[in-house]
């Protein structure tokens, strides 16, 4: 519904909006994390393209929590849509083009407002927010019919591990990029959900 709704915002282009929602749907990243991704935050780790979510000393932007600093493999649907090309084609330091930084220093604040207006216009309930993408990804992964461990999902979303035993702490350090990639690839939607989105 959101992916196909007509876009009316003048502050953010439709293409930028579609790109950000596509990344959110296939990564579970927060709006602020997506909007502040720099080109250098898209890197190959162990041969797998990944988003690196980490503090930016030059702007003072920081992750929401300590576990928020993490690596999120790029979903194959994002690669198919052309995301990797943004590193070469986008002007400026940021990966997602066309976003302004607000007076409060928040990049993507206008997109958040435009999202709220769109949601209201198409009749979605107030409790649906941009953050709902994170909940959707978390739910889909926890319900996925795949061999995915809870700690992999927590690592991917930047959540504290649910049980902090010594064993869990030791195990967390052994999560490989391949484990995270397997987890991210378990995110799927009906074929029509994002059918026409290309970057």
C-alpha cells in the first residue's frame, strides 16, 4: 500500500522516498541510520556488500545505542534495484541523494514528516510510523522458515542480546558476515509489494 501510494511531497523527491523505504524494508535500519549513510559506509566485507552503521566524528552523528554500531549486509533485492551504483552516481558524501539537514542537524527530517503526511492521507493508523519497518523486519525474520538464530537477528537490528549469559557474549563475537547475510536474505515480501521500485 505504502509502496504504491501516489507521492505529493515537494520537500523530498519520490525517488528518494522510494529508495529510503526500500532500504528500510530490506534491512530493518532506522530512518536516521539510512539518511546518514555515507558512501564510505557501503563496503565489501568478506566479499559481501554491507552497510556499516557507525558514528560519524565529522558531524557528531552517533548510533542510538552501543549495539547500534554494526554491519548490515545489503539484501539481494537492493542490489537488483541498483543500490550499489549509488556509490558512484551520487554527488556529495552521502549515499542517499536529495535529503536536506534540518536546522537541528537532522538529515532526513523532511522525509519523516512527508512519510507521516502520506500515511495519514492513505488512511493508515497513527501507530504506523517509519519505525514500523523495523518491527516488520524483526517479525518476518523471527517467523521465517529458515535456520536463523535469534542472536543473528539481534545483531542485525542492533538490539541488545535478549539473554546476556557468558555463552551468548562469547558466541556473539563469532557471528560471521555470512551468518548475517543469510539472515538478511530471509526478509521477503509478496512479489507485488515493491515490484516497480528501482534506484
